[in-house]
């Protein structure tokens, strides 16, 4: 703010710098979707139910669980799911991708680096 007031940087650059500093201060807990709000699919759901969940939510990826939502085994993408349906694959397991498990107190900047290293997004 001082640099903005003195004319050293413009308002837009000042906002960008503030946002970057605030980003580094955030923990995962500040942005995560809490468990009760998570939309996920059961491994045993029929294809029609899974398609409806994708359609109703508009999400491009959904976590997959086995038994209870506390037992996340991976996620599926809408793109992979459409290929799965079109190609008549017999098991949803064929298209499940692994998830990255993290702690709520991890810094967002560290999470971003981790996801980049694991080629997730």
C-alpha cells in the first residue's frame, strides 16, 4: 500500500502482490470442500446413476468410494467415463485414477507444487 501511495507501483500491481502474499498464507483447510459437501460416487453405482451425477453437478471429476464415502479409492473424469460407456468396458476400476491425500494444515503453495509434481490438476 505504501508503494502504491508513493506512486512506486500502480493499483493493479499492488493488488496482484497482495493476492500472492495472501495465497502463500492460506492452508488447504481454507479452501477444501468439507466431507459433508463432497459429491462422490459409489464404486457399485450403475452407469446411469453416475452419468446423472455428472450431469446434475457439472463436475469434470468425481471421487469414487467403496462402501462409505470415508473409503475414497480414487476419482474418475467425465472424459474417461464417456469412453468407458462408449467402449462397453466391464469394470469402473479400469478408469479410476489415484487421488493425492493431503493434510488440512498444508500450505496452498506447497499443495500446488505437489499437484504439479504428480501431474494432477
